């Protein structure tokens, strides 16, 4: 974003590894003087770009409130995430095969995951996945200080012909939207 003209870019992540990598890339690109990489941020911003995070936040409602508190007047939040939970591979690591995360009980999925991951997660949420669906995201936004300026449930390419309001939970590949504060 700094390479495309943003006056100041703040990148936030909970993992130091990604912050270090961002700093190194900004340095190589010659924009490190306009980029800040932090685990937390409190100063107002004009735009928040949130990519591939909403299906991972433990408390997405609280995140929406935090985002609202950070925006300057007239600011916007741009969100993109996917695949949502009911997508054939929406279980991320739990999607051993399409829809497997919907076929097996959570306990079986978590037990299987423990054979390849050693972080001690005892639930799907503890492993970093909140089962975000398109409709749950819509409900979270409806209950938040935001409203949708735009919302797009991008269908899986091969399923475009059957994608509609009734099938969208199973045919959506990515959710993209622009949020604006309620007036």
C-alpha cells in the first residue's frame, strides 16, 4: 500500500515472525519510512484493511468494536475472508477432504489435529478457527457499530451457476465487503 502512495501504513499482526518479514519487505521496497509494524495500535486511521482474519478471530464482535474505535470520521473498513465455514474446504486444516469438517464431530476433528499439531488446542476455536459463516458475519455486522456499504459473497468458480441466496453458505469462496460506521 505504501508503494501505491499511502502516506502511512500500519500493519498489525499477533505474530512477531510476520511483523519482522513485513519490516524486511518494506525495507527492500524502499518504503520503510512510511510503514509501521506492531502487535497493537491505538491511533486513529482512515482505512482498515482486514484480509483473511475474520474466520480466525476468537471474538469477532469485539474486533468490530475495536475497529470502529480506531476509525477517523468518514473512515472505512475493507474486509475479505474465506473460505467461510460451510465452504467445501471451510474447515481449513480440518478439511481433510471436502466437507469433512461438517461430517465429523468437533471432538474427532480436534483429536485428529492433535496428531499433527502440538499446541494443545482442545477445541476448534482454541486452534484458531471460529466457524465463521456468511450469515454469522452478516449478523455480527448488524449488531456492530457498522453497516455494509457493499457486501459480496464471491462464489466458487465451478459452482457459479448454482450459487444463489439459498446455496451461498456452501458455494461462497470469499466474503468481501466494505463497512462504514452507522450514522
